């Protein structure tokens, strides 16, 4: 049996909630950065160097969000793979 199968339902739920909380945090913080960069681009009248800086911040932040989403997908893919994988016998 794999480790998740050994956990009781309450422990599985607790771990799921922790994972969701972590991913939500990993996404919400970068969204604040995007909001700030967009605000400065719209309202700050930045020079070319500042525009380039904020656009770089936006690009890096989108990449962080993509990584968080990949992590979330891998969590769900792992669970689906465990359900489909045949049980190993000793």
C-alpha cells in the first residue's frame, strides 16, 4: 500500500487543506506584485528604464504563478496516478 492509503480520511483532508493553503499563498502574493506593477505603469508615468523594470517584474511574477499552478497540477496528477497504478506486491 502506498503512504496516502495508510492515512485516515481526517489526515488526508488535513494534508489536502495544507496543500491548498500553500498554493493559494504562492499565487496570491505574486498577484499583489502584479497589481502593484500595473498600477505604477498606469499611474506613475515611469521612464523607459522603469517601464522595463516593471515589465520584467510582471514576467518573473507570471512565471512564479505558472510554477505554482504546475505544482497544483502535479499534486492532482499524482493522486490520479496513484489511483490508477496497480498495487505492488512484495
